[in-house]
């Protein structure tokens, strides 16, 4: 790959941002109705389940790029506008906000926008669906997996672009190829300057609760101190609301979630990269034709995204730096 191991900092199209609406509260950027609109678009039948490399996935990428542009993000030079081609799988969509005093250091917020397509592309999965009542539905819309995460990334982009109080550079990335083996994130993780990436917060399946439990969990919590930093920042910002740890440890150990989403390709380079999740990996809608926009809890999503924004304040200002991850692959 031509751009392997470049310094991403040097390729960001730097511009001066004008801060907008500094007094706006975080809630105004994460309204449930706004999140619902984004998810409904990405999970619509017209996108045909967003299988990587298909027209539907490309249309989803165009929608995300337009959202990034409208938020005030700028492309990263080296791609094609906001698009970074990943072989024949379509493109990662990447937008940036330049930092100030620590602009060479990078924080990444990410989610994957691809899903598994239709029954024509996943006939084996369809066989398991034949007992369901919605037999005329042929599209895996992927509302929770992971249109919910993309909605979070877009909302965070709007929030941080409006406030522009980031001393570090922030990248917002929507990955393709996750469902085919983390291929989009592997491609991107291989070309950034690893020492400059201080944290990756990947957002995955935040649209449905685990029963009544609305506390999001962080995968691989013992691999760095990111969980502690996020909870400390929340508690310090609002001791009444966050008087107990809001982000909790992943207790689905046997599911190996740390290695199953787009945080993981960054881990082998020592980057503290974790996924924030709400839904159980055994959720009945997972990879189901029933993973529709109408099944999501947008108020729960709103609370989680707001908490991520507040908890990440120290990351983007440079006050908080998670510990690096050791040689994970050899240790496990």
C-alpha cells in the first residue's frame, strides 16, 4: 500500500474552524429524534443491508460523508475526499478536526457502517430465519449493528466540531468490511503512525438494552485504563448524575468481544483501542432480519452518546492519556 506507515498528521487538510454555539448543551447534539433519523436512513431497505462492495454500501458511505461535511469536518489528504478505498470492499469514510497545541496527537471515534446484505448474500443465515413470522423480509437492515454506532460517531462529530475545544486532532471513521473480518479497520490501522494515536473509541451496538440494564460496557477493560479515565471524567463533571461508574466492564468473556470489532486491529500496535457496547452479543436480533430501526431505544442511545462526549473531554484536550496495550497477541 502506497501510504503505509505515513504520519497522518501531515496529511490532514488543516483549516481554521470557527466555534459555533459554544453555549449549546450536549443534549442538543444527541436528540433521540435526530439519532432515529440517521438510523432509519442507514437501515432503510433502499441500502439493501449495506454489504461491503455493493451499491447499497456505497450509498451509505455517501450519506455518512455528507453528514461529516455538514458537521464541519475536513477530509484527510491521501484519500478521495472523505473516502479511503479498501480493495474491492468500498471505502472507509474519514473526517477530521484539527487539534491545537497537541495537533500531532490523534483520538479516533469509529463505528462500522457495513452489514450482511440480503438473503441472496447470506442464504445460510436466512435458513435460521425461516421460522420467524416476517418471511417476506429479505433484507438484513442492521439498525443496531451498527447503524446505531455510526449515528453516535456522526453526532459526536457535530458536537466536537461545534465546540472545537480539542487540543488533539480528532478523527471520525466509519469502517467498511467489518462483517467480513475487520478488513476496513485493518487497512486503516496499518497506515497510521501508531505512536501518535492516543486512543480509539469504537462504538458498537448501542441501540438495545440488556433487559433493564442501560449501562454501556467496554470490551477488554483490563488491557488499558481507559475505563477508569472515562468514569473519572464523568464523575468529576457531574457527581450527582454519575455517582456510580457509568461505563462497566464487559462480562461476556466467553464471547471474546474485544477481538470481534474494529478496535482490535489497533491493539497489536499497542494503541488503547476498545469498543463501547450496550447490547448483549446474544441479543435475539443480532444478524437477524428483525434488526430494524423500530426496535431501538433512542433515548438510551442519546444518554450513552452524551456520556461518551463528556467522558472523552480529557482525551481530546490532552489531559487524559490511556495506558498503552502490551503485547496482547503473545500474551493471549
